[in-house]
């Protein structure tokens, strides 16, 4: 009886895990792991592909704040208040994430992003993104749809950063400043 109960519990746990809503994306970048790792784990690196400003301190519970609109009020700049959960140098980075400001109900909560870095040959890196921790219904569904479209753009910018240079945020910043 105990074996049957244990098997049933393991089956149910597996089914619950299998049902977890996630966004999974992958990209190969024309750069060595060290360079791609630096792009994701430093303030200066983030500003080359992700957003015009950031605050990143690579340590457990360190800030992983990405400022899409540096001119906005605190708490409304983008990924304000996000934290690094854990990391393995040049292999894995995990951080909390929130919804954009136009989805305040979902924004009040946190989801989790796991990035993995894997060398591909001598001068390429596979970056896999796994975004989990989604609620159900309402703004959660809108946030999921938003990031299903946003993460491919971020990863595309990462590729471009190593193919043709850092993103020039001049026009973006002018638009953001004009909205204030």
C-alpha cells in the first residue's frame, strides 16, 4: 500500500510540474561564454543590449534592476527591485522578474528567470532562458503574452550586440524623456 501511495504521489508531483507554465527560449551568440556572461552580469554589459540603464551586482540577493525608462519615477523604471537568486559563474544566472508598469496587479508579484550559458565550439555560446512562476488569469495572462514576445527581442539584441556592436540607446532615451 505504501509503495502504491508513494508511486501515486510521485506521479501527481510529476503531473503538477509538467503543467507549469513557462517561457523557454534559446539563442546562439557569436561570442565566448565569458563575454556573454559579462554582458548579462554587469551593469555595463546589460546596457550594451538589454536596456539603457541598469544596476547589477553579481552576488546572491544582489540587485538585478533593468531600467527601460531611467527617467521614470522609482518603482516604474522597468525591472525595479529585482534580485539575483543564485548563479554559477559562466554557467547559470537566476533572478526575480516582474511585469511591466502597465500591468500593476501582475507587477506586484514576482516570477523567476533562469539563464544557462553553454559553449558551442570555440567562439559561440548557447543561451537558454527559462521563465517560470506565472499566476493564472487576468494580468498574469497578459504578462505571459507580453514576455513571450519580449524575450525573443532581448535575445535578438544580445546576438546583435556581439555581431555588430552595442545598442545605441540615444533615440530610445529621447522618447522616454519626452514622455516625462
